[in-house]
C-alpha cells in the first residue's frame, strides 16, 4: 500500500507522507522512498499508527488527506477489484 500511494502521488505530482513501522522490510522502505514517498517511522510496539498519523497530519498543509492502509471503504473497494 505504501508503495502504491507513493507512486500514485509521484505520477500526479503531489507529495506523499507515509507512516511506516520502523521495522518494515528494507526492500519495502527503499521502494517507497524511490517513488518519492516521505517516510515517517513509528514503533508498532509502543505507538499507535493512527495517533502518529494524526500528529504528522497536523504538520502538513491544510487539505492533506489520510489514507488508511486497509480499513477504509475506498481501499477495500479498490483491493476487491484486483481479484478474479
């Protein structure tokens, strides 16, 4: 999901800030950054992703949209279109 958001943002010329656990696989991190994603790390064992995202969003320009990794109706609908 992080890589898809980073790439889509790059293709549309808009910035993407990705909230990623600090123990994410290095390959996933590298790919996300190669697509231009600005990665902000959190500790999945001591922090809640949504709380970190809320704090980060407050530092970003007005109108910034939070796209959750899986628990949103548009994300679910999109993931449902890739299967046969």
